[in-house]
C-alpha cells in the first residue's frame, strides 16, 4: 500500500480500468473506517483499487469546534488501512485542496442541509459537500463508501451525486459499535471514563425506541389474536399460555386503544433515557432528538408510517457526539 499526496500520483480519469472505490475520511481511522474499507474491497474485482482519502477539511469546522485538536495520525491510519485491504492512501495538503485559500465558490447543501446537524453547525454540510465533490473528481471512483453513523451526511452526498450527475455509486455501510453499544467515532478518544458512561445514553435511547416499537408490535399481534368471541377468547388465551388473564386483558385493551408502533411512542421511549442521562455526572447535554424522513431529514408527524431515522446529538463534557438508527413505524397497523 502506498501513500500519495498529488493528483498525478492518483492518475486515471472516471471510467478507467481497473475500477476504483474510495473511502473518504478525516483520518484517525478506527474499526468503523476499516469496515468501510473492507466493504469497498468486496465491491471490486481482484485488480480493483481501494483508495482511502485522509484529509481534515477546514471548511466543515465552525468557530469554536475541534479543528485544531482533531487527531492527525497518518502513520497509524496507514496501518489500519493496509490491514483492512486498502491499496492507496491519498493525503492531500491544504495547498492542493484550496490553493487560493478559502474557496469563493462552494456547494450548498440547500434545504436538506438545514435541520439537525445543519442547524447546530451552520455551513458544515456546505463544507462537507464541497470537499467530497473535489475528492470524487480527484480519485475518479466507481463507488464511494460512507458510514451510516453520519446519516444526514450520507443522505446529502447521495442527493448531491444524483442531482449533479456524478458517475459514482454511493454505498452506505452499517454503523459499527463497541461492545457497550457506543457508536465508533474518532471523537470517542476525547472521553474520560465517566464521560463515556454518560455517552452511552445516546445508543441506549435509540435502542429503547426500537425496543418499544417491537414490544408494541408484539402486543398488538396478541390483541388481534384475542379479538374473537368471548368463549373462543378464553381458549386462545390459554393456548398462548396467558395465566394472568385480567392483567393480559388490560394490556390488550391498551394495545387496541392506540395505534402501535407510533412516532410518539418511539420519541417518548428515547426521551426517557436522555432525560435520565441529563442528571448524571457529568450530564448529557442534549442538542437534538429527531425522528425524520430518510429522504428529506424533516421531522415526521405522529401519523407517519414506514421508514424513519431517529437521530440524536449531544455533548458530554466538551465532546459532541451523534448517533442514529433506522426504525419502521406502524409496522403492526
């Protein structure tokens, strides 16, 4: 595996053989990035070229964010990339990426980039899309792979590629989590032991929403099974091994009183976890909890059915973290 720094060392325009896949990163590589690299390797034939870009892009950092302290660990990154199957690291300089300094022309994320991360970090997605567009032009890949942990970023890159006719397929790779559920992030290294315990509330909130929907779907199924004449209902309950009929009847009545698997249920389950975490030491400082349409990233109404993304962002100490999960609403209805 080689490390290169210029476009001449990359060579080959779009459509060239062998085919290429690129994994854009800001470095500080971890197992999440390694999963993206391995997925890229699997997409290509044996002679295909997997390129990992390593560039800490100043355009996507706002005032007071962690641009200066963001880890630059190219030698360690090379070891991770090589082990995961990369053929090349492209590590351009600021002078190459922005030869005239801050660019006067850049891409705009538009309305899709305004909510959630866009509201919390104005201009962030304009910087992301600008650098991704440049990296796609420079590396000329057939595929570009991004982690699903940055769900809004992934959706915006997909929309940019579709709207501007980039000849590349964008591939999302599932979020990689540590054993305790925390989504892998280069910023996790900022967390002390107590901060990490608090940070686990992000994933626990998402799992609580998912589990609430699953439990409601199961209960609704039992309610439907029990919606038969009185004599048959007793036999059905016995067949289901329901020994506490009165308690079960109350639960079934509750299940039929409201639509199971609703957005309101998912939000309530997640907020309970996050509220508890706000009382910890150190506390979780919630930025947003949102349940959004995957295509627009706008908040869905309580009546929404089908796919949605629950996204959360919070600060623990001085570290800001994000996470998300995909949910199916109204599955039992």
